[in-house]
């Protein structure tokens, strides 16, 4: 595991963007796994800038996102589809049909989840997966549990996650309590993983996950079993 301690949020974001850009230069039809949350916002800004400056070409890149709230329409301002369009996809030269975010309105969620995994498999898996980490150690919405869940599935959000994510909603009641999340198999089968964790609030859970026991009670701890993980931490938050 390669752990980078950045001096600032800006440096964390620029370092992450270099890693993504190199990946795309080496493989123009890269399959990128993408994350939401505040952690990757600086990365997405840096990628948009690189694209505008002609330093990176997304025309052949395919993306798959980790998760989406159940019940939120793609145009809901708190949906992860809306987040991705606004913060990245609308700012780069990627075609919308090359970007996938789980469908929060899928009527048959079980069938949707199976199809999502099949789609990822049909692309040959993920080349580079970007991850953040939740306050309880979740990745995507793989929440602390008695076991790891391999497949894409509907997850019940931990009360601490609902609390943490309520900052984006008018009230806690409006935060969806379930979400579709990529499971551990697709994440762990990614060829490379890039975990970004800015802010002192992430420090304790991050180091527990990276250096403590491997346990589904701290979902990110499973990353210790992956052969190519880069972690970038900065004391400074976004
Ligand atoms: C959400 C997302 C995660 C993300 C986490 C951390 O719960 N589902 O993928 O990593 O938030 O968010 P932040 O980066 O805002 O701390």
C-alpha cells in the first residue's frame, strides 16, 4: 500500500488528478470507478481543468459510480447522478452514455443490481477505482456489518451515515435511508484503487482501516487485501 501524506487539500487533489490522468494516458479507454462526497471535489475540479487545457481526453473513458440513494431521481439536487453531472461529467469531454450511476428509481432493484455487476464485468472490470471513506469506515455505501457483501446491493444506511450526510439536505428526515451500492467484489477486482481522505476527522478511522484488523465492522479494512492501493491523506479538509 502506498500512503501519501499531502501538505494541503490542493496538493491531495492535484496528486490524485495526476494519478487519474496518467491512467487515462496509458489506457485511453480506461474504466474509471468514481465516488461522490466532498473528498473528490478538488480532484474533479483538477480533472476538469486538465481537460479544458487539452491535457487529458475523456472521449474513450467509461465510468461507473459506486452508489446512489434509493428514491432520488437523477435530477434531484442531492442525487449522486446530479452530483456527478455537475461536478465532473458536464465539464469534460465524456459522452453521457459512457457514464453509469446506479438508478435510484429502479423499480426492480434486485434485477438492477445484478445488471450493474454484469455491466461492470462486460467492461472487463474497473481499471482505477476512486474511493472516499465514510466516518464509520464505509466505502461506497458498504456499511459496517457482520459480513462483507460481494455483489451490488441495496444497503441500509448506518444512522451515523444518515447524520453525516444530512448536511447536504434540508433536514435529517429527507436523507434516504437506503442506497444502491457497488459491492466489495467489483471494488476489490479493480486493478488499482485510489482512496482520498482529506481532513483530521478522517485520520482515526483511516488508520484503523489501514492498520487494524480486517473486519466488515470497518468495511475499508478489506483494502488491506488489495495489491495496488494508493491512499492520499491531508490534515487539511476541503
Ligand atoms: C458518502 C458516499 C461515500 C463517501 C462518503 C464520504 O456516504 N457514499 O462514497 O466516500 O460519503 O464523504 P465525504 O467525502 O463527504 O467525507
